[in-house]
């Protein structure tokens, strides 16, 4: 479809923004905790009813969504296939995987790999804890950067003007009593992270969940990422996390060095 030709009956022009609107609707369904009714998606997307009907119809026709017998929408098989192909061909994940497993063997706890996406950190890989109580995190899920150790670690890599630009966009939601509530306190902690080389999540996103994280710097790349070891507070003390911080920094540095070699110019990227 030509970007400047299609005009819907309600006067809306289908142009550059159409794909963005479809993606917003798709994300509203995919990131929800369960199947979504039309009214649920309408409330979350903010789209006009007619526009939303059309977008949902197109997404169903393309196999990206499925409409169930109860008229609720859920992710389609084509979307799952695309997601799997993207995940399995992610070369950065391939570089990092052995280092994630080494950290997991050392700590016995859950190890995450995340990539910065504006004000969120997206989990691209995870090695699950060997313990009975495990983390609820999921590959592909995004979390706010200001309340996650891995997110704050990734932020520490940014030049100060870029960091301040992103922080200015953040709405500081108090997930727990320990969550940052202002740009000032977050920026102060980022300065500490730059000095120390690692970050902590002190039950800032979820009560009773802690982590230690380190930034992954890939020379010659725009990739901004991090790695973390996460566990429940009853099992992992802040002292234990601090003791693991050196191993986490070492793993992050090794991933960054190897990624710079294997994913450098002319070798493809994540």
C-alpha cells in the first residue's frame, strides 16, 4: 500500500503512522497477562473504535493475532514463529550465553541478559535458578530501567546528555517503597554505578527480589546492554550480591569484548 494513498471512511489517512498504530495494538495484546477483549484493547490503545476494528482484523488476517470463540484476542502462531526466529538468530545472545551459564553455575541463581530500549530494559535471555522458588521474568518482557539493576547498569553506559534525555521522559511509578521517585536520586545512583562498575536492585521493582548487575560495553557498537544475577531476598543477602559483583563485572566485560570481535563491522549484529 502506498503511504500517501489510502484514506479510511472516517477520514483517517493510512500513512507512516499506520504501522505504529498496528504495533501498539499488537503489543497491547501480547504484553497483557491473558486474552484481551475488544474493550480491553480499546482502553489500552486509545484508538478510535473503527480504527481499532480495522487494525485487529488486519492482524488476525496476517496470523499475528487470533480471535477466540469468546471473541477475545491472543497472540497468533505466526507471531510466535517470528519471535522464535528472532530469538534463535540473535547473535548477541549466542555470544553471551556461555557467560550467563558460567554465572549461573557459580551462583545457582537466575541470570538475565538485557538490552536497553529507550526507558525500558528488554530481557533477551535468561538462565533459570536451580532453586525451587524462581523468578517470574520472561524473555521478551520489558521492565522500567529506573527500578531494575540491569536497567540502571545499562543506563550508566550512556553519555550524560543522552542519559538526561531519557531520564526526563520517565514517569517514576513507585512499585515498592524502595523505588526511585525522582530524576535526582536516579542520576545520583547512576554516578555511583559508573564509579563502582555494578548496580543493585534493592527490592525496587518487586518486594523480596534483589539483584546485582553490570553494564555490557561493546566497543564500536550502539548496543547498550547489561547482565544480572537475581534472587529472592530471603535467599540472597545484599552482602552476597556484593560478593558476586566482581564475577558479574568480569562476565559483562568478557561478553563485551567477545561481542566487539564477533559482531563488529561487517559481521552482523544482534
